[in-house]
C-alpha cells in the first residue's frame, strides 16, 4: 500500500472520529436543553410563539393561495409531499349506504380541494346518517394543541367515576385550556390526570394509534385522524359513556374567535361549531396545522377532522384545511347556504401554539425515521 493511500485512510479516520465527536456533543447539548420543562405559553395570537423557533426558519410568509407555490417551494430547497400523490392511502374514499351519489360526489369534491395543495394531509368525516370519508386517516402526526380535547374528556370522565362535579381547580384550568388554548392549564391537568389514567381512557375510547407524548410533552402526543374522530364521537354520540359530554361540547363552542379557523369554514347557517385547532412548526415536517370539529343543530350533526404537516407556513395549512371543509359543508349542508367565509390570511398569526419544542426531542423523534410518516 502506497504512502498516498495510507494518507487518505488516515484523513478518513480522522474525519469519522471528528463527526462522531460532534454528534455526541450535539446530542448531549440538546438533551440538556430539551429535557428541561417546556415553558408553558398561553396560545394567544401575539404571544404563542416558542422562543426556540429560529427567526425565519419556518415562519416565512407566503400567500396561502399562491399560484406559484410549487416554484416557491423549489426555490426554498424544500422536499414537501404533494397532497394528491399517487399513494393509494392518499385516495379519498367516502361511503354512504343510503346515499351513494352523495358519497361519490363528496369524494370527488375533497380530492379536488386537495388537487393543487402540497403537504401531507389526512381527513376523516362522519355524518350521523352513516356517511363516512377517509383519506390517509391512519397516518400519525404530532398532535400539537388538539390533544387538549383528550385531556378535557379524561378530566370529565374521572370526575364522573369519582361521583362528583369538577373541582374549582379543575374548572379553572379546563376552560382556558380549551377556550384560549392556554398551555399552563394543559400542563397542570396533564400532570393531575397522569399517563396511566389517560392511557386507560384511550383504551376506553378504543383508539388504535394514539401515543402519549413523553414526560410532560403533551404536544408531542402522536395521533391519527381516525382516533381524533373517535374522541369527537365521545362528545357527540347520544349513547356515549361520557355523561357530561354536553359540558365539553359547550367549551368547544366557546373557543375564541381568532382560534376558530379551519373546519368551520363554509359552515352552513343554523349549525353550531365545536372546534379545537393545533398549529405547531418544528425542525422536521414544517408546520403541523390541525383542525377538528363537530357541527350540530337542526336535528343533525357531523364531524370533520383534518390533520396536516409539511406545510411551509401556518396560513398555507389553514387554507388547505378550509378548502376541504368548504367541500364537506357544501355537500352536507342540505342547501342552507354557506354561513362562514375563509379566514383572511391577515388574520392568521404565523405564531406557534407553543405546545412542543421546535427541535427534535432526543430519544423521541431524533432521529425521526417513522415518528410522523
């Protein structure tokens, strides 16, 4: 072996050692930072941002309906997934035994709403007449603030099991947790309920793929559109095991105006929207933008769940969700007309809901081979 080859090998070994050293140091540094409790931040339009989001990293504003989104996407060097990919799981399938024409039309309308949108999107729809729609509804996502519905339901169920009303402390925390997406309140109730109780509650609901976030990181709970639909059913099903479900629905109907974007878009007049949203940018998969809602009134109800990530901005994700919602409300609205417009882009804050750290969490989603596929 010549001296030139031996020199190359020595350089290569030195580089490998240096890379390993850097990676070890980086993991140790991240662990010391990220295992520190997440600061609880009230998710207001002006103050919900995580302090660890790098300026300009994932909060770059682009028009929510920009015609040249693909060109912009390529200029940023991004690798998002187009919502209308050829993956069979990304096909919208609606079924309605008593209204096959409606189901076929709604399948086409939802698919059309997604046809020009990038990102990763899952959809679930259920109507009390038996209509169902699904698109990639078993795909997992970081839950962000939509997990607060689970926390609320668990709290109500525990009080029922103990044969009592909510305590003053519980009510003082559950209201702001839902109405203004307050994170301090979520931290307290998450700790009060405990992982064991919440896991038992998920078993009672028969969720199949919801995994509680590690430690106090409730915003990193992984969930699916199917499981979120099951959690909504706990609140809307007249035969639900949750006897105080009306109280939970009332809280969801009182969510503050600037957090009522998403699935209420296009809602017909005469219905009440019970909604909870989540909006979280992270270092991988861009913005998570989720919206779940139940719509009740005039002797009927239906539910819409849309979960998404790989969005370049919050506004882009919101617009994708609202296009889907418009299609659903138009089909299920029974000709009552659309009563709620799309949310103006200027009303979308581009601030995180503060429910999880921006960086991957060591031991949880770092590296992230399949955490949120």
